[in-house]
């Protein structure tokens, strides 16, 4: 193998190692963030007013024909 080819292969290998290391660090960071801020499900009682609030605003937007 030529010296130049060997240097090219070593450079590509080092780039691959750096890429893999950065990838692992991103995964660790993402995992750490999920542990610090766990997702909690919204209780049904809190989600009901939002849904009914949307319906009420639609009712107010409709013109009433009382005349």
C-alpha cells in the first residue's frame, strides 16, 4: 500500500471516529434532557375545558337569527 493511500485511510478513519463520538454525545445529551424533564400525561379534566372552549368560541362566532 502506498503511503498516500494509508494516510487517506487513516484520515477517513479518524473522521469516522469523531463522527461516532459526536453522535454518542448527542444521544447522551438527549437522554439527560429527557430524564431532567419527564413528560407527564395531561389529566382528562384539564383537557376537557380546552375542547369545550373551542366549541364555545365557534358558537359565539355564529350569527344568531332571533329576529
